[in-house]
C-alpha cells in the first residue's frame, strides 16, 4: 500500500466547551439525515435559500462564472441557473452528512453507478485508473456510493478544526480504500502503479505554478494545472472521467470511456481536450457544478484586473 495518512485520534479535549458548537450542529445534522429522503430534499432547498441570503459574495462569484461560461443564456435563464445551483449547494450540506453517516442499505437505495465497466476493464489489466472527477455539489455522497461498488484512493485535505477533521476523516474512510495527503504526489503515483482506482480533481484554479492557460467555456485563457498530465505520463495508468449527478430517486456516479489521447498530446493540446470534455460533462447537469469557486481568478497577466471585480 502507498503511504496513507495517519487517522486523526479522538482527544478528551474534544469534550470541552470549545467544541460544543460542533457537537451540537453535527448532532442536529445527524438527526435530520434520518428523515425521509424527500423531506431532506425540502430542507436542502431551504438551506440553499438561506445560503443565498448569507453568502452573497459566493453567490456573486457563481453569477459571474455562469455569465462567463454561458453568455448565450438570457439574464432570466442565468438567474434560474444560479437559483438552482444554490439549491444544490444547500443540499450539499445534507449530502455530506448522508455520505458520512447513512448505513450502507440506504446509500444503495438512493445511489447507483453507471459505466463502472470502463474502470473494471482497466483494473482487470492490472493497471491503475486515473479517475478525473468534477467538483460537483454532491461529490461527498457520490464517493460513498462509489465506495460500495469499488473503494478508491483519494487525496485528503485536513480540516482546520481538529474535531471536524476527526469526524471528516472517519466519514470519508467509509468511502475510500485509503487516503493520502493532498500534497503527496508520490503516493498517488505509487497507488496508480499498484493498480488502484484513484480519484483526482483537475477542474479548479490551482494558481500560476504548474499551470498553463487554455480555453474553458467562454474564457480563452483559463489557468489549468499540468499536474494532471504528469500523473498520466509518469504511470501506466489509464485516464478517464467520472462525475456525480442527481437522479429522480437520488444520485448517480457516472464513468466515461478512457481518454487515451491524453497520454500522447502535449500540454496545451491535452489540457484543451480535457477542459472541453469537462464542459461536455458539466453541460449534462450544469446546476450541479461548484460555480461558487473562482475558476478564473488567475490571469495570464498578474497585473490584469480580476474578472470578479465590478
């Protein structure tokens, strides 16, 4: 096994008053996740409305991203998409708790996996699967759905609050075979060489270092990390896309056929192809995507004005 992170340990200090707000909020969330699923969806919509009122700066980012990526939509259509995205964000709070605490039988009832045969065909060749996932609102629950079919290896980002980190790790450990530190690239390379199913998120702005600027939707110069291609080139793994979507009865994890061209193309052509594929997948269910992230924060000219300023 590659180097897995050390599980955070429970501390008696977690019982102190400092952490009571976390215990109270998490206990309430745990209780609410035992309500019938249709009721949870109503609560999620309500949480989305509340989020829209409290997190105005994030709503502003979502509006800007949607206007940049879908300029052909009318203002009314863009506003409708922003509203739907807020509902998904509110539901994301409950989906995280569902992913951490729901029993297996309930996850199976509301979750399904499509296209897993693409990954299994690669694994049968004793090769690693480099699963490039998207930052969708329901990602936390989707990982749990996938974990019941085939546990994966994924990066782990430590939570700033030690009690939340303890709860977060225990919740995510139910989904993954094991987790590695988010900066431990060597561990992910080793996992791929060991023939594991690994998940990686290539679709955010990770800054200027190890990034080039290629098109993404209507923004011709979007910072896109070259680390994605490094993992593909330095291992014998097979790259493919995976996403999480909403269904009438719950959720679906969807695998796509391998993107073999990424093993041959140079950085610019490869990442242009990757972003185009990401666009196609987002277009299948655009309200599910994390539009509140400043995807276009890094500009080619460091002195250029931010796209997020009025």
